C-alpha cells in the first residue's frame, strides 16, 4: 500500500507539470502574449483542477 503511494504521487506531480507546460505552449501558439501565458501557468500551478478547466473555457475567446 505504501509503495503504491510512492508510485502514484510522483506520477501525478509529473502529470501536473506536463499540463502546465502544455498550457503555456498552447497559449503562446494561439498568439497570446508571454504575460498571459505566464498567468495561465500560474493559474494551473496553484489551482490544479480548476485552472485547466477555466483555461479550456477561455482559450477560444
């Protein structure tokens, strides 16, 4: 049981970092400013569940 936690926690951390990197790259690819892309990353870092959902809702506007 303990070893399962040692495996899952780093994988979730890596997934979280990968989602933040994707958000930054996607914002820059959509033509947004570097400042907006940085705000996207910070939002995703501090709000790991809600941040990506909000970004997906506002990214096409």
